[in-house]
C-alpha cells in the first residue's frame, strides 16, 4: 500500500499584497495543506504559517500578540 500525497493549491482572491506574498511563500516551500493526516484538521498549515509571520512582524511579546488577536475579532 503506497500513500500518494498531492499538493492542494489554495484558491484566494488577492486583496492584500502582504497576504499574497505569504501565499507565494507557502506554495514555494511546497508545504502540504494539512500536516496531520489522521487527527482533527482545525487549522491548515497556511494559517499556522501566516500567524507565525504576523507574530514575527509585530515584534511584540507573545502575550500581547494574542491579546491583540482577540481584540481584532
């Protein structure tokens, strides 16, 4: 039994230049859409990568960054 993995392309209408750059970076790295094949798929790898990039760009402490995320809902 062989497991064939395929890359799923995320379809997105580009509205923000920053988000389009993250999307290009994500596809350029050839990452799978979901890393966990057997467990629950709550967040995609693209969403996780986007949060890490936003966190690093904010140059804030993690606690302040999370508080800002809750405020922006």
